[in-house]
């Protein structure tokens, strides 16, 4: 089958790999009908995530048709149309049972690696390096899906692939980020990053009752899309985010802040330059420019919500400001399974159509170009979807 | 006594003390390695004990462990693959066996790998399943003092025990051991246990 494989920094290739087969009793094999490139795939593309090997198949946002099931899968049949969560969860451990699916104990065969780096491993992910299990990803024609009795959700025929694909990752990610803000009716929410997750977070914040959403980015097309959703844009390439946010909110600051940017934050403020310098000297692994801003801007007693992604260590973290203002920080990998049903319902009732983030459609064979334009933000690219 | 003899005796005395100190040091260095590791498994202690008590199950948990054969009521023969390729084998005896609570063992005298250990099955605070604790003591075989057991097996004993506990948990909580391969290269049929009423839906 054709797959998109990681070959090194800024280097992906579309090459053949053997078709997957059932390995464990709870597996299913899914024939992929639509897949996407995620912002977090760019961290892999840019060489920021360790434990990648040449030939690793990328991709964790995918959906398709069940073509085979293992002996212990009783809820799915051949031909079922499903969307698959990017986190692999067993459904039976302490964490899964607590609705903390992305913290599953039992799905990462390389848990020892994550144990070393983080203290304890969370769930495995599709197509996201060997620390997260080394599972073959969804930018391919077929995927072996473990615990198919727990993860995949069946989707109705009347909803197109583009409408439901993002249940796999970015819609639950954005929604969980907004939910974590504990929005009370009328609240002001500031969202850093108007990529696909940021845009869906803006929408989710309004769905959850926000009275006002402020969106921060530097790319004109992305700020435009944010404005179309009803957000007030701040272009940080010529506006001072701290000053403007404070002024717009009567000095109080937004009630909650969402960092939908993560470890590869842009910008040329003194703090950002410091981060880049340290990163090039390998003294810092992540660039927390946005996280610092969010903490500095958030109102007293507010929430800073971090869908991420962060991987390593950061420097000059304003813990004093966070303490002085009594902030709550909420973060982590998305508990996709928790949100599949409720968000599918919102799509079915036409409350939201997540496909609005899609700007580029191509075949899997064009993946190299897809990664390039997404990374360089060429051609007004916001989200790339691919058909195998 | 002439000066040369005095010097010779002094040197001999120092040398003797040196050897005595050195061998003490060596013995302390060669006192073996001890460690404990534990994990929480959401299954009753009785089930976990029963699986572990049948030693033939243990190779399912340890990749390098080729087989464990019961020889009689208390003796077992262990065969592990080594990094060099040749299997290493030794025999062990049961030293304690408390139903649903604890199993202890010790390698017999003259074994190439000297090891002793136990596994305990304990209730957790709050009744959230069973705490499984493995304690292991081992002495590297002669010739491996420097490089240690890790060189012999390719993996450290700590790693192997941690992996074993993780796989034990996966097997008993989900009925399978997590594998990332896309092809069934190891076509062994895992002990498949479906636990009634335990598949939650979201």
C-alpha cells in the first residue's frame, strides 16, 4: 500500500509498505478514505520530536471503512464507516475508566521510553514517533487499529467525510481546550493561534457561551477566518499583544486564555529571540513564547488552557505571575473518546461544520507538497486533507 | 635485622593489608544487586497469583525468557536467550508459597546466574485492584563482573522486570499485550481473557 513516510527533517516520501494485518484480537483494519496533515505533524517534519526512524508512516487524523476485525471485536462489522481517534485507548484501565482516555496505561509498547522522559507513559498515538508506541499512521491506504471495540465511532452516511474527519483529533482538541476554560456565559476568551485548532477553539468557545473571543496570529488569511467566526483579531506582527489585550478588557485581561500554538511559537519579542537562541544551542527544547504571554495576560483567578503541543523543557516560566494571580493551568493530550458522541451530535444537528478549516485537497501521492505548503503557510494554506 | 629485611617486611605488611582491604572492597562490590518494582493491576489477587504460580506462563511476560519448566513440586528450569545467541539455563527452587499472596524462589547452588526473588500480591488502598511487587536479587556470573548481567542478556534485569509487570498488567486488564507491528510476526496466541461487563462505552 502507499504510505507517507518520514525520512528526516523536512523530508517525507510517498512509498510502498506492506498492507497491515490483524495482530491482536481487538484489532481492526481500516481502509482509509480521507486523512489530514496536523499542525503537530509539522513538529515531526521539522525534526523537533525525538525517536523518529526513517520509514515511519505518518498521520493520525484518518477515517474510512472497516475491512477486517479481530476475534474480540463485536461492535464493528466489515463495511462500517468509522472515524478513528488519534489516541489509542484500551477502555479498561484506571485512566480510561475515569474518562482520561489519552492517559491510558495499556496501549504503549514503548512505555519504558515515555516513563524515562515524563515519569509515566500515557496512551500510544498513531504515527507519532516511537516514544508514543511507533504505530503506523493514517496517511496511508490501510491502518491497523488496536482496540477497535473502544476507539472508532460509526458515522452516518448522510455526513460527508470532510464533515466528520476532524472528530479524530482537531475538533475534540479545540473543544476540550475551550471546555477546560470553564467558560461562564459572557466570558472573554483569548485564543493564541488561528490554525485549524485555534479556529475550532474560537467556534467551540462561542458554542460554550463565550461573550467575546479575541484571536491572536500574524497570518492575514488566518486572522480573516477568525474574524469571520466572530472573533476580534490581534495581529501580533505590529500590535503589542499584552498592551492591546489589557486595554480591550478594561485592564482586567481575558477571563481565560487558550494556547493553540505550542512549542514552535513564532515572534520576535525579546522573549522569543531568547528562546530561539537557546533552542539553537540545544539549551531549551520548546519555545514557550505564547505560554508566557497567556500567563501575563490572563485575568486574576482565570484559566490558561493549553492544548499544546509541548515536548520538553522551557526556560523563564513566569511562575511568579501565575501564582500571584491565582491562575489555573489546564493542559494535556486530548481525551478524544470523551467527545466523539457529543461532537458528532453537534455536527449532525448542523450546529457546526468543521470542514470550514479545509483549504487544500489533494491525493496522498502529493503529500510532499502538502507538508511543504502547510509548513511554509504558502498559498493561504490552513488545512490539508488527502485521499489515498 | 638489616635495613633491607626491615623494608621487605614493611612492604610485605603493607601489601598484605592492601590485599585484605582490596578483597573486602571486592566482596562488597560483588555483593549483588537488589531492587523492587511494583505495578497496580485492576484484577483480583487470586487470578494474578494463579497465573504467576504456573511458571510456564512467565515467558509470555519476558521476551528473553524462552521457557520455564517445572521439574517437580518445587524445582524449575529457566532458559533465557543471551545477547550472544546461546541460551543460558539454570534451575531454581520455590522458597515460599502463600496462596494468593506471595511466591518466592532462589536459584540452586552452582547456577550460572545466582538469583533470588519474590512476587507479592497486595491489596491497594481504596480497593483499586492489586499491587504486584517483584523483588529481585542477582549476582552476575563470573566473567561478567564488569559488564554485568545487562551485557549477558542485552537488557538489564530492572528493565526486564519493569517490562514484565507492564505486560502482566496489559494481559490481565485488556486480554492482550500491546504491539505496534503491522504484521503478525510473533504468531503466538495471547491468553485471551474477556472480562465480563468491562467494556465501557463513551
